[in-house]
């Protein structure tokens, strides 16, 4: 039977590891149980119906316990199982094992953690397009910038996982939610500029992001992003892009996406050399904040990281300045052998060490020398930190300039999700240094880049409020405005201001669908947008209140677009959800989990005698006929006596009652046994007196036993599951009676 089961499993198609576990578990349990059952069957000579009922109950309990154990372990270890499948299986579909996670609505988010894997799944879906207004000085040559989402600053050495840390010293990360900000309204955080600790060679770079499959809640911008403003997508492009926003970054003039890619171009090589000459002015980190330095140069105490430190010092032995040490590490990864082949290469499938528990990072750095961006970034991070150079891993998107058409426009596919290192230089702030060797697949677009969307004109006015009146003949609409943005400056209103809008040329949208003015209803909420020249020519006034500005704006106000959000048609607002971080359990968590399971099993075993006794006593109380009531009273009494150490030792039930129990306990167990045996063997109906004996026996009997047997002895007996087992494996009443008769 077992062989047949295995053959059937071998022939079946397994969709996933859980199917395999589900199909193999019965075979494994059968193999284990049959060993136990075979011994039981062999030992028992009486194969009557009672024996098979005995075996059937144990089979059921064994199956239930096995189900709880197997199911619990699989559930608790599901992260580890998934990770193991990812390591030994393929990269998965839809980017399952990539740096991205796919949401239920089909959009993508960057994972909040990244574990070093043996393979990296990839997807070539277009996520977004962006226009970055950054060019080399006095030229039309674009200078693309990597787009930052967040940083990894914590490393779990047990699982080799890079993670976010919310307790960053001098936190310079701006994380708005563009999907929750009203159209054309803004959100700014100037503290991140101060926390960037950068004062030299900085400028503001504007960027526009048009989302296709990137989550509308995700914000990316050149480091350091500090501003966001959701904008409208032109009508002709709304089928392709679901949302858009403007962003601003406080960017170093020394930053560039060109570090490895396209490095042969003269303009770029000159830029890089100039960059390095400037940074060579930084000789060290004397005078830096100690907390900042301790955090960004922290190294795990493990022995293997001492090997990384030794390698870093060897590689940089001839370098004197921080930037030259960075370049030495870059050149180490770019080195070639005597056959002019790269020593370190890029691959999405770096494999696993020969010893499964060995470090993948060490395997990459010292043996295999093949990996993807997280491997290069992780190795570079610890090499730099071991040299006392503050560094961190940045996560976002690699920017590649693939075409001379549409200068400043870049297309971002899922396989451009990227991790690289940022290095801090006093005065100059955090600068991007990407040491990942060339990945030609990511550089090449999986399809020709599309036509960039038309960028909307600048909105001089965006007013959010409630519609109070509609005049379809005069094409006028009145709103109670709650707050507004004028010339990119947000104004809060002391009280809702009444504003009349000229709707002659205005387009009206409800959930991106056009609608006529006649369909607008009183009470509709929305945002009114104007690109009118008349508003452009209006100047702003220092310290002007929102209501005062509303009085100055021409009435009726020329309107270009009205975006409504109907209460009866609006989609329910999603509750903010934290990203599910399916992190595999650490060794400590696994140990604690197994200890918890073991502890629960031990507690269950210790409680088993009490549970069994309660079961018998409850069945006795609830029995409505003489036979079951007498039987369960007998079983409960015998079980209780056995647990407290008064053993039957091969005596018949009557001998046990009259010779052992009654003399020792001062009970009248013999009288009950006469009634019980009459009912069991004579098959006679009990009279009222006998029924009363059966009904009143158990409670009084147990109470009397408790007065004789000390509490400590009773307690110890009832937490002894081995004694419970011995109760059930002792010869039955019929076996003893038969042996007595034979004798």
C-alpha cells in the first residue's frame, strides 16, 4: 500500500510545495502508525470487537495529534518553506522572488526587505515613465539620476536579510503617499534637507512620474526628495497611465546614474573625474557626530565579517582618501583575469553554497563571485563600513538612458528595481555609488520605449470644496472652497469661501470619465483646476490669508478642469495597510516556536489524566440508562484509583474491590461491584435501590478516597501520563476472569 501511494504521488503533477506536503503526509503517517499498530495487533490475543474499537480510537487520536503537529509546523514554517523553494526552485512568476511585490490590484511595490537569494525572479512589465529635468551644464546631454524609494540600514545576519530601520539618525527620507493627496495639492518636508547634512554643490531637480503599474502609494524621487504634487494625466494618456505626480529632489551636483553603465562616453568620464577630484578634498570624518558615525559604520561582530574587513583593507591599502577607497572597491569588482574576462559577473541565479547553512554573502565574495545587485551592494556596504566610511544601501530604480529621442524622459521596467550603496561625504552629503557590474538585460528595454505623455500646463489655482449651485444656462458653478493651492502655495481657509466658477471651457471628470455640466449635483465634492493666464498674472502677497486671496481672485473664476468625487460612486477608501513582510523565521524564533510547541504538548500530556477522568465522570452523570451509567462509574472509579497508585495487579474486579480498595480506603466499593456485575453479566434490570446505588456511588466514593490519599500523592499521580498508559494496556476484565476460570 505504501509503495502504491508513493508511485501515485510520483506520477502526479505537483503545482507547489504545499501540494507535495499534502500528498506525502498521509504516506508518512501511515508508515509511522503501522509500526505501532502491528505491535499492538501482535500482542493482543483477543481480537474481539472491543479490541478493534480500542484500536480505532487510538488511530483517530493519532491522526488528530499528527494533523495538529504537521499543520502547526507547516503553518509556522511557511516563510522558511517558501524561502527554501525560492532558493532551490526557479525565480517564480510575476516577480515573486524579485525585489518587488505584486499587489492584488496588479500594481507593484518595492519590498520592505531583501534577502540574499540563490536566484532572482524578474518581470519586464512597464511600471512608470519619468521626466527628470537634469542635464550636464551648458549641454543638452541628459544626466540621469537614480530614483530613491527608501534605505536598508539593518542586516539580519542569521537570515542574511537587509531591512528598513525607522530609527535612522538624521532621517533624511521623505515618504509621502501621493495617492492620498488631493490633485494639485502639495506636501513638503524641509526637515529632510536639513537632515541630509549637505551644504555644498546642491541644487533642486524637478521630476514628473507617470504611473502605469507602480503603486499609486509609492513615492520615488532623486535623493533627497522633499516635495510631491499629484497632477492630472492628459486625457489621451489615461488608458496607459493611472496617476502622475511632480516631485522635487535636493540633489548633489556630483550625483549621476552614470557610474558603471555607459562609462565610455567622454562627457561622462570627464564628469566622473571632476567629481572624484572634488571629493578628494574630504580627507576623513573627524568631528562628525558620534551617534551618526556609529550607526552608519556598524559591523556585525561575526567572525566572517572580519574576513570582509581584511579584504577591504587589502583592496584599499594604497588609497588615502575616502573616495579613493570607494574607487578601489569599485575597481576590485570590475577587475578582469588574464583572459580579459570579468572576475565578478552579474547573474540572477548565483546559486547556493555547498553547505546550505553557509553564508551566501561570503560565498559570493570569496568563492562564486556571481550575483545580482543586492550581493554587490551588501558586500560594498560592509567593506566600506569596515574602513570607517559611513554607508547605507539605497533601494529604488536604476535609470538608464537608452535613446536620444525625447531627452530627459526615461522608462522604468520591473527589472530595473535596484539596490546600490550611498556613501556620506562631510559637507557634500550622501552620494550614489553603484558597484554592481553591468547587467545587460536591465540596460536593454524589453520593448521600444513609448511616446512620453504630454505634460500638463502649470495649474495656477487648485481649489477643493463642495458644489452648492449649478447654472447650466450661464455655464456657472458655485463652490464652497475649503482650501486651495495658488501658484504652488497652499492656503488654509479660516472659513469656507464662496467662489463662482466659469465653466464655459471646463472639462468635468468623475473617476476619469467625462460628464456634462448638467450631471453635476449639489453636494458633489471635487477639485477645481485653472491654468488661466489671468491667474498666472496675479501676484502672491506675503502672509496673505486664504480668504483674502479668494476675494482677490476674479469672479467668475475661469476654470479648465473639475475633478469630482461622487459619494454614491466613489470607491471605498482603502484602509492603510502595512506591507506584508514575509520574513523567514530566524534561528532564535524557530527555537522559541519549537519550544512553545513542545511545551504545549507537555502540558497537554500532563493534563491528559485529568481530562480522561472528567470525561468518564461527565458520561456517568449524563447517562440516562442503567448500563452506561454503571459502566462509566466503574471506569471513572478504577481510573481514579489507578492514577493515585492503588493498582489492580491482575485481580478480578470483585477481588480488587473487596481485598484491596475497601480495606485501604474504607469504602463500600464491593456493594457497587455487585450491582455493576449483575447488570453486566446477568443482563437483569436494576431495582430502584440498585439504581440509587449506581447514581450516588461515584461522588461519595471519590470524596472518601480523597480523605485517605494525600493531596500531593493525588496531584503527582494525575500529572503522570505514563500511569495513564499503563491503565489502558493492563489486561481487561474478561481476560482476567477467563484466566481465573481456567485456573
